[in-house]
C-alpha cells in the first residue's frame, strides 16, 4: 500500500488584500522553488508537492513552511477555511497493489461507470432518476453517489449466482417515456455492523445522524473500512454482498449512500462481466483499534 501527501502553494499577490494559508510571500515562494525545483512545473503558477507520506523531502518542506509561520493541517475535517492565513490543507491518497487486493477477504466495490446522469435519494431511502438522464449501462452508479445500480437483466444474472445476503430495491424513474428496462439498487438483506474506524462530520465532530455528513476520519482517500470480525460474523456469518450501516459523505442521513462491501466471489463475477469497478481492501480485525 502506498500512501502519498499532496498540496499546492501559490505566490501571494501584493496587489490584493487578504490571502490564504497556501499563499506564500514572494521571498518564501521563491526559496521553495529554488530548494525544491522538481515541484515547480514550467508555465504553472503553483508549487505543487506530491510525495510519499514518509519521504524526507516532504518533511523538509513542511518544516521550512512551519519556520515561516505556515502549519499543515493533517486532519481531513475540519478542513482549513478559505480565509485562514496561517494554515494550509494536506490531501492524502492511497493505492493498493494487485496482491493486496487479491488477498483481501472482503472489498469495497466502487462503480466507475455511471448508469444515470442524475440521482436523488428520498427520505425513505428510495432513489429517483429522470428517464432522460439514464445511460446505456447495465451496472454502475449515479453520478453523485457510491450507490450500486443495475438493470433488470443484470439483476437476473446476479440472482442466478446465488450470492448470499444480496437483495434489490426498486429505483423510481420519472419522465414521459417508459424506461427501456427497470432499474434496481443493489443492496443487502442485512447491513453490516458499524465500522470500527473513527468517524467524523464536516465540523470535525461525532457525525451521529447529523446533517453535516459522515466520513471515515482518515486524511487518505480511499479510506479503508474496518470491522470487528466477531461482530460481522455474528450478524451475517459468511456473505457475498452487504452495505455498511453508515450512510456516507455530505447531506442528511436519509439521503446519503452506504458503501457496498463484497466478497472475492462477487468481485470475480464483476470482472468476468467486464463491469468497471474499483476494489478497495476491507480489514476484518480481531480487536478494536
């Protein structure tokens, strides 16, 4: 697994009042470029750093900036406000190699194709799509979410595999023309227990069921969902597909989407069908972190 940190810095314009934490005084910006020229691309106004999280050059730059009054924020939330002049936001990325993905017991399935240009989830959990926005895909998500949708013919193919805990929820379609095929949200009969990761809302507080959203408290994306093995198997035993109990990202709880967690058998079926999905290893741990 490779975890990297990135951020961008800009030279502060002296003709403008105010500024941000990533706006550097001209002399500080010039020294950054002189000392670490590999991060200043020709023709670009920014000094853009991307480096492994444990690299020495990353900490050299962060230390230099700290000595010049600028502190990096290592928390995803609360993120740095636009008008904060002494702090700047870091962004983290995480990549897995093929061996890590192959060895994982369970994976987070993220569709990479959109089945619709839009999507709205009602307070009762039902997804509504506009007929004119539906795309010619058998298996995918709405543009705005991690939800997993499929056509009626794709549903029949899924059902023929007898995946454990798999279920479907009808999608509402509005418009004058009838849809070519019915659409379904792919769900689980029983949701997974809560993740064992710490979670946070946009304010940096316990998300509970707040309107400020819910995220895994992790600077790096994608986050790695963690579950207690004993609690998972007590609820579901062995399963092929399930949704998280949490509903993630911004907005009221009822309108957010869960993450889809699947087995290697489900992943194999998706790949055989050549549906485009990203798979992130999920960790089942024996003890709480």
